[in-house]
C-alpha cells in the first residue's frame, strides 16, 4: 500500500506579540530544566546493536529548547488566564527540544540566531533544511526554491551560518521517499544531486551532524527501494538517515526498519527517529492516517541515550501541535493548533 507524503513542519506563523510578552525568566528557566530532565529518558534496550553490559554508556546530548516556541507561549498565556492544569500539560511540549524548520528564503539570519542561542546555553539545536524545489510535490507543504541554482545558494548560506557551532541537521523531509513513491513534478536525477550537494556542504561544517530523510516504515515498506536513491543523494557522506518525520510509527517499528535499511545501504550507517507524536502508534480508524489523526500522543522525549549503537537519537522533528493540513478541522499545514497540542500532551506517557 502506498503511503501519502509525509506532512512536515510547513510555515509557522509568527506568535502574537501579546503572547511573547507573557514569557518571563521563570518560565524560561522551568522550560530549560524540564528539557534537561526529559533528555535523560533512554529508549528501550535489547534492540539490534544494543549496548552491552561491558560498554560504557555515552553522555546524553543536551538539545536546545526554544524559549518562545508556540507551545511555551501558549503555556504562559494559559497561566496568565488561570488555566494552570492546561499550562502544565503544555509544558510537556514547550519545555522540550523541538526542531527548528528553515523553509523560506534567506535562512542565514535564523540559523545564526538559533545556533548562537544554543551555543550560549551550552546546548545543541536541531535544524531542518526544507527548501528543495517542488517541495512536497506541490501538495500541502508546497513551495521551496524556484530552481536548482537557487537551492544550491540557499544551502551554501545555511551551512555558512552554522559556522563552527554544533548542530544536528535533518535534510529535506519527504524528498527522497516522495520521489521513490512517485512525483511527476521533480526530476529525480536533479533532486538527488541537490540533496547530495546539501549533505556535502552541511557536513563540511566541523561540528554538524547530518541526517538525510528516508521516510517511514509504512511509506516505502520495501526498504531496498530506497538504497540507490539514498546513495545518489549523498548518504555516504552523511552521519546517517532520519525516519518517521511527521509520522506515527512506533519506536520499535522504526528501529527495526532503520536497522534493515542501514544493513542494505552498508557502511555502518546510523539513524535518528522522530518520536514527537508516536506515543500511541499510528491511527487505524476511518479517514486519513497521516493528517491530524485523533487520539495520538507525544512519544519518547528527545535523547541520545537510546540503548542502541546505531540509533543516534530520538528527536522531536515534527513540532507537536503544528497542523498537518486542513483536515479534521485543522488549520493550514505548519500552523499552531493548541487544541491538538493539548490532546497530544494529555495522552503522553511521560
């Protein structure tokens, strides 16, 4: 069964000024403390490549928590209004590290601001490069660069803005898997060459970890179909690949798929898993399984302590509470939807 395109971050509206004024130093401190605590939650051991008893456990990476994310601002607003229980639930999102999506012209200023703030806090940001031409094959998250030349310049600016600061970068969610599944708008050869250029330029930064997106276990069930496209897209130079971005496959399913794909690619490739909304697994009811499905929950908090040598991190790449698109009463793709965010948080197991 073919899988519809992964719905990614999309455009995020600028938070209202009134909400920004409610973020005070106490909230920021609480968010950072909660993020630090959350980052220490390890994934389940016993998966292929799990750490043995005689091996030393690596230190967890302290990922950067954005102090004025939509979730943090929403929690502050609800506290001001006296909605304390809802605010505490929203802290489960606002107090944890989420990826910052770069999807518009001129990424340099935003990349410098985020990596600079993270470096100042002694933390590592997660960034998403999302500007490939014919993005999302013209669907809900359509957009991107107008030409290959524009994209190459965009990536050069992105990489230069990182400089020598630390960062994790997820390269172009859905670009490879969408091409494999079928996209008449994009030329496959050009797309893969652009992705290889992106990996090369980003990996040239001394402290950047780069993961090329590879869809999810349900979208391209036969992982062998991804091997040649990933190789053409520069996977050899990347640290690895990303799975389950904006999707709901469980950690166990994604991990097993990741190990099979890594073995097929060769070269001992690692991977990361988006666990932002997979706490209850995929939706199996009526209607769309990918677009704002009901009953979902936050998943494993961001951490590099996965108990699996090949699984580098669980990350919240899709920003919980941002809509997948105009379905089930949701706003445009990427826009903040507090009611959906509250549902994700209220069903979370941690």
